[in-house]
C-alpha cells in the first residue's frame, strides 16, 4: 500500500511543471508522465508567480524595487495510458499577467501554450532490483497561443504568456524507489522553430533541461520532497532587416513540495518554486512561485 | 540511496557558482521611476535610482532591446541630454555596459529646471529614442 502511495505521489511530482515564458525564466520541462497504477490522471493547477529581478550575463543579480510583475496561471493537465507501456498527455492553461513599472501598467490574459506528449516506458520494473530504475522516453510538442519575444506588441511584454514558440522535445525520465525515498532524474532536449515577424526571423534555438529530486513518505497521507532543475538556452539570433544575437541563458529552479492524499483517488499538492536559491543564473528572470494543484486519478 | 547521492552530487557540481541571492550587482536597482520607449524594432527602458531632479548627480539603468532581445547599443550610438526649448544639451553622461544590453548611467546632471530629454541616437539605423522629462 505504501509503495502504491509513493508511486501515486511521484506521479504528481513528475507532472509538476511551471508555465512560464522562456524569456522570463520558469521550468519549461514538458514531462507529465503517469507513474502510478492509473489509467488516467487529471490535474488542475493554480499558481501565482512574482518576478522580482533578473541576472546579468556575468551572473550578478539586479533586484526590482517597487516594480510589480505578477502572473496568475490556471492550467489543466490530462494524461492517459494507451497500452501498458505507451501513454499520452496534454496540458493547457490560462494566464493573467499584471505588470506595473512607474506609471505604466499592463494587464493581459489569455491562453498559454498547448503541450502534447507521447511517452514510452522502455525500462519497466518487471522484477525487484535494488538499483535498476524505471525509465521513460518521451516526445513533446509545444503549440503557442500567446505572443513571443518576436511578436510581442506590449511595452512591458505582458502579452508573452507562455513559451510562445513552436517547439519539439525529446527526453528521458528515470525513477527509483529506495525505502521511504523515491528519486527521479530527467533530461530533456527542446528544439524551437524559426519565428517570423515582418521581415525579421528569430532563428531556431535549442534548450536543455536536467532535473533531479527526491520525495520522502512522511505518513500514509503526507509526502514531502524537492526538485532541482537546470535550464540552459543557447543564444538566440535575429536576422533580417536587423541582425542581433543574445547570449545564452541559464538558471536553476529549486522546488519544495508537499502532497496530501485526500482520498485514494484525489490528491492536493503545494509547491514553492524559487529561481534565486541555487546555482549560477545568467541572463534570466528571478522569480518565486507558489502552486496549488488538485489531481484526480482513475486507476487501471 | 547511492542514486540519490549521485544525482545530488551531479547538481552540486553543475550548480557551482554563487546563487543570485548572494551575488547582487552593486549600485543598480530597478526603481519605480521608470520610462519605456519603443520605435519600430528598438526599445529602451530607463530605471532611475531616484526621481529625476535638477542640480543633483543622478544614476539610472538603461536596458536596450532589439526585437525584445537585450542587445548592445550599435557602434557610434550616442546617449546624451537635450533641452529642446532652450536648444542646448547638458553635461556628458557616463555609460558603462554591465551586461549585454544593460547599461549603468552615471553623472546625469540637469543643469536647470524645465523640459529635458535623454536621447539615444542610433546613427546606423537613423533611429532616435527619446525619454521626455519635465524637471
């Protein structure tokens, strides 16, 4: 029973993600893989994000003073097992951004990005092993409904609600339970396609993500854990009537979470995420985010 | 447990370097005294360390973007003070690029009260970005 509970909780951990634009930081991991013994998993998340600074290309932090940059996001995730080893998932959200700098205030709301995913369990746990993890391979795609860096028309860029670019990704996730701990490690590569605006083109660029974390089964109902993610984006290049090139950016997200099993089918989760706590950050936003999520699971 | 330790060690190595909370850029802050200008593909944001006023040395932070991407000012660009009603400028502004597209402006000195502009002139593109102030 405890093993099942841990797997259930881990499925929530694996689905944990943040809808955020690449320009403004945010864990853009796309994996939302069912790990528990469920046929379907449906989640609703509500998050509040506060951007409070940015980092330079030398890693120095500039903190905002009396500047408001808030994002409220409600998102919906659904994952479904197709066969024993194949599964699919989608995610979509609505975001409201509220930014105020000096006398300029902008409020924008709308859909974020549509994420679609296909995953295959290539390393199933068919027999007990002390060390061998379960392994998943996944393909993901991102279809934007908001603006991106190229197409944003707002002075404070409040119309960039998600990643904003068409992209595809491939990644792998490993999960291993050890006693009361459940550990995970994932890697992901994302390729973003060209984005056009008038006569200028933002050329395709790549993004790399690594994350690892662990959760601890405190009681039959409570599970606590952390997740650390490294995000790296290669330089972006614009060609056309203007030519410019950004530097690469990187940041580390640190998440602390607690999950509560309300009923055997439903979970309530609380996540605190901070991009300023760990590791060297370059050319990235500094932000904190609090998320509450409710997940309903339909067992096999 | 070994798996956990290995993954944690991997991240500790890869995460080396001061975290942002402990690595603050000196003398730069984003304040509420803010203005933004956009002309075609070019935009500039100016954050004053305090409300702009006459007869006092002031500092500010300038962010210059091309299509929303922080970019260095093109060669031969100029950043200067101008008083349109009087037809004259002011003392030179000291400009230091602290990160690509992010500049620290020092020694901004308005020599009298009245209408002032901070002008960013991009000669290669025939573009001028103006910040207007009533000091």
